[in-house]
């Protein structure tokens, strides 16, 4: 195939002017040919020809530049726009009332309490985006399986509140309590979307930047998961996520977008409000952020719809035969666009329409006419067309990128200004100008008094808005918790774990997998169990579950796995039960949140077990854990291969000694560090009962280790299993009492998780020093500390009553537990140190402060001074401090135990 057509002189030899003329004629011929194909055969045929030409040119060596961007114009051509279905005038009046009330609410809050905050500019830019959704797309709770989930942009909350005010969901009093949630006058309105604070209203916390996008992706996937597994009727529910362009700098915002395309999440719609500004100024002042995001999402496989210019620009584009405006659009940068939004028509005339060709296009236009050239995100026709196209698109997720003005309509102090995000006050003149712009029937005196505007429930605009919501399934945001309470296994179901491992050495991680496996087989709740792993199923011993329950895949299994025919075959299926998320802790945690909130979002009480390396849990996904707490997630987080010294060989970044401290700060997260399989069974049994039957809004973090040991049976010393059960849940119980009742030297050794083995050995070694030691299992320092704090608070507030005694103080009183108190843990000392001050004597603590090391378990425990020898030393030293033994006894023990008293503390090494 020749590259040079025959019978034509080489173009390179032509004079420049003649060559340019030939190029121009040739270009026009190609354009005319393409125009003919478009007119005669349609868009698809034209696209086919262009594809063929592209392939031909590529194989002939033409340097075709790959582009992921389309021109900087609207994706949907004006001729393809559907007719707007709503009553535009009533919608405009209703929207203007919301705009006004959202501003007044924030201004009133700051007048009542200077500096209490609130944001005006975000909703001002997003009003049309949200209102088109409210009036025509967002399906509410009464839509059944078609109900949509909406992630509202956090800083736009004032506008959402203002809409609910007009809908009659609350009165002016509650509007006046914006950000005043502790008011004695009644409930307030939370600063941002916080389900914990407004549990009947908000569904998703979104103001921690970046967490909304990734959670929305996994919520959309979870809808498909529930449907494909038959747990939810197949419907047309969608997930809408309203995001900010500045927010997209957060890694979580874009970290899972390829996953969304791979999963074919055509039930997911991102609306990226591109007002071109973040908190301090422009997002991409020297380029175009919309084009950046288009390339990013198109490259990831998303359907991208840009809404850049409003309908007024269509007039100019229609008569721009030479494409001069489009060429000028391409030269724009966002910093320039910001100036046009701030300074108006005069600036636009001087700086944008700055060539003879462009000036001719606006001949006869005044500056006021130019002021009407707006951004597409404020044009309900353009927005509706984009939303409709998105809901009709199949096969991939959609991102709509509307171009808006931050602080739109708020006047010179806020509109498109760098300070817009932080503006929470407006002067009277700006308020009056806003009143006039919104055409509200408010007098100057009413404006000065910052009165709300409510046309009333019988006004045409309010009646219209309520009718639209009724047609779409009811008012939203709205969080309704209604689900069938499952019959959960109790008692005998867990009895095998109370009996121990019968001489077989197993880790508590393996015990957790055994409990999970048994739950999966249960006829009542087995279908609700959702195992989730990031990419460590074999590490955690969960690979045996894969061939039995399958890994969820919307594509099924389109290949024959390499281990086909083996017992441990890698099985993917459309109705698979396990969620294997790959190497993404953020993604796996977002998946867990979707499953853990399913009871509220879908009325399906799924029970997720997310199993992960404990070190890669709390510290990496801490913000998502906090978001889970806010939205009242329920389920289990299993920190596997836990502890600083059990994961031998792995080293500093794998060894966990701090996750329990990180979990401690989350108010409704219960944290447990069980030492034995039966403790683990008791905790899981109680957790399922409390969360899914009793309906308590809490979730569980449980650490389990990978050290194989013989699991003991539950103590059989005359106490009932219920008594031990209660102690496990409360955080502390006696594992074994010393048989030596006559010893003069007494000690109480408290141990948890992986440290239990060292404590047991220390008890035996202490007998050689004449010390009788009782051994206690501490399953939760947090539970003990919280109970002690609550007891202390009650006594402080009731000084004339008989003081209460905390569970901790009762159990470890000198009468019930004589002698010195020593605790040993595979976690930092601070966790146990919190108990000091709540006991009648000092608790001496051993823990793993410092960085990890690559070593064997024995060496690590010596390094961190938590092995049996150091437990013995700490006990003898505590006895010395109590005057029970002499210092030379302790010194001799140091020598006998081979401890180097001069080496640096592990926290310093």
C-alpha cells in the first residue's frame, strides 16, 4: 500500500503560498465529504469512517496524536436536547426562595454566635444542579427498589436544609438552630451531612473531602451485589454523588474510578460541580480543570458529559461558521474564566471577544447582553439534558461536569472571588441586591432583619415542588431504618469453641475463619454474611471459602482458572458471596461500609466481616472508619495477623502495636483483643445480637493473631459460662487462680491477645520466687476504661449518693485480687495505662512501644520487653516498690533472667 498517491506532483516542491492554498482546498473537501456522510448516512457511519481513517493513518506511520479530550464545548448538542418537562417558572421561584433562605440561615447563625461558620458559596453554585435532581430525578424512599442514594456535597447543606424548610419538614426555629445542636429550644441542624446527628435525615457523611466519591462507587457496586445474589429485587436504583472540583485532588476521589468502570456501574452518576475554585482560589488557574477531568475519566472508561456553556451561548455558536468561538474557548484558562464571572460583561467584551472575528459576532450586544452569557451549570435545560442522558446510558458509570460560578448571585463580596468559600456574612447592600436578583417580595426592612421567605404550603411553587417529590417517591434526604431482624444463632452454635481445640494448635485468626465458615453455613443468617478481603484470603486462611461461596464478579467467570479441578479452585461467579477487593484498603473499607449500612439503605441486614492486616487497617483507613461511625455502620472489622510481635519476619511497617489506640477514639466502635477462640466466639455472638437484633448502632474491631497455639477450653472452675461470658464482653475475667493460697507474695497478671502465652509462662516462673500469681484475661481495655469513666462521672454528679464501683474496680480490688497488678500486651503501654487512676493501687504496664523489627517471635518479645522474663521482672519490681521484697532480689532476678539493664529502651531504637 503506497503512501504517496500516483499522478500528483510532490507537495513539498510547491511554493509556500501555493502549498497553503492547496492544503486549504483539500481540508475543505474532506470536511464537505464528512458533512455529506453525516447528512446522508448519519452520525454512526461518520464515526465508522473516522475510525477507519484513524487506523489507516496509524498503520501508514502518520504521527496521530492520541487525545482523551473533546473540544471545550457542551457534550450534548443543542439539537439533541430533550424538551424540558417541568414548569420552569414555578421551579425558578421555588429555587430562588431556597437560595435566599440558605443565605439567611447562615447569616442569622453568625449574627447569633459570631464565627460559628457556615458556607454560602457552594450551594450558590450548585442550586440548579440539585433542584433539577430534586424535581425530576432523585427517587425517594417510597420508590421501593428504585430508590436512589444521593451523596450531597457537604458544604451545600444550607441549601438542602432550606428546601426542607419550604417543604414543611421543620420551622423557622429549627432553621435558626443551624450549627446549634445543643440548644435547649429544640433540635438543631448539623453543620454538614451527619447521619449520627440527624439519623432520620442524612444518609451519608460527605464533608471529609474525598470520602464521598469512593463510598459512592462501592455503594453502587453493592446494589448490584445485592441484586445478583437475590437479596434485593432487581430495580433501577441509582447512586448520585455531588462533588467539588477541588475535592478531586484527594486520592480517594479518583482512586477507585477504574474499578467503577470495570464493574460496569451504569447505576452510578457523579456530578462534578466545576465552579473552578477550591478553598483558597482557583483549582487549576493556568489550565482547564474540566478538560483534565474529562481526560482522566474517559481514560478510566467512564461516560463523560460536559455542561460548560448555557443556552445564550448557543446563539453565538449557531452563527460562528468558522469556529472562532470554539478556538477562543480552547485558549481559555480557569483563572481567566474566574475574572469574567467576577467582573461581568465589560471584562468579557474587552478580554474574551478580543479579535475582529469575535467582535463581529457580538455586534449590537450591550454589556448587559453579555452578562447573560452564563455557565452551563446554571441552565436547567442543559442540566436536565445531561441528567437524562446519564440515566439512559448503559454499560459504564457517568460523570457529568457542569461549569458553575462559586458564590453565584452573592454579589461583589463573594461571586467568583478567591475568598468565596469562607464568606459567611454579607452586608445589607449585598442582601438587597440578592433580594432583587431573586425577585422576592421582601421589603428593605425585611431584608435588614434577615427574614426568611416562605410563600406558604398553598402557594403554587411549594405545591408544585411537593407534587414532584410525591411523584418521585417522597421527600429526600430521608433515612428510614426498617429491616427484617434475622434469627441469629446462640448458645449451642458456639459450643465447640468453648471446648477448645482438643490439642490441635490453631491461631485465633484461624478460629475467626472457622466461626465465619460456620456462620456462612447457617440456614437463617448464612446468606447475610459478607466476607470481605483486600487481597489476602490465603494469608488469613480464607482460601477454603472461595470454592464454596465464590468471589462476586458481575461478569461471572469467563475463563478456566489455572487451578481448575483442585479442591481450592479460584471461583468467581455472578452470585458469589465473598468480596475480594484487591490491594485497596480504602476500597475494601468502602465496600464494608456499603454492606454495614445495607440494613438502613436497602432494608437488607447484611453482616460484613472485613479481614485485613491489622497494621494496614486503622492507620490507613482511619477517616473511613470515622465515616462508618457517623453513618451508624454495623459489622465486624477483623485485624488479622495482629500484634507487634506475632508477625515475625515482616518488620516495621507490618507489625501492629497501635491499632487499638486508634480504634479507641471512635465512640461507637467496640475494640477487643481476645486471646482464645472461645472469647472470640462470645464476642461475635454478642455483637451480632446487639447490632442486628437489638438494633444498637455500634460496630466491632477485633484483633486476631497468626500464632498457632493449642486453644484452651472455657474455664470449668465452678463459674457458669454466663459469668465468664459477661466478663469477656465487659473486658476482664479471671482465667486461672493460683492454687497457692498461703503465699505471702501475691500478684495479679493481666494479659490480652498474643501476650497471654508470656503471662502464662511468667505465672509458672514466679512460683520459683515465692510469688503466687492469678492470671486474668483482658479482652478489652477500652470497655474497662469507658465503664470506669462513666462510673466516675456518675459519682461526681451524684455526690450525696452511695458511690458506684466500676466493674474494673470490683474485679481488681485488693480483697478480690490481692497483690501487685501487672499488665502485658502486644500493644503500646498507653492502652493499659488508662486504667490507672481507677484502681485502688498502681497498675504496672508492659507493652510494645517503638518500631517493629524483622525477627523471630522470641527475639521480638525480648526486644520489646514483653516476654515471660520481663513480666517476672516487672512483678518483682512492683513487689519491691510495695516493700514486699528487697532490691537485691530484683537485681538477682535480672542476672538470672539474662536481662541487660544497660541496653536502650525499645522506643529509642
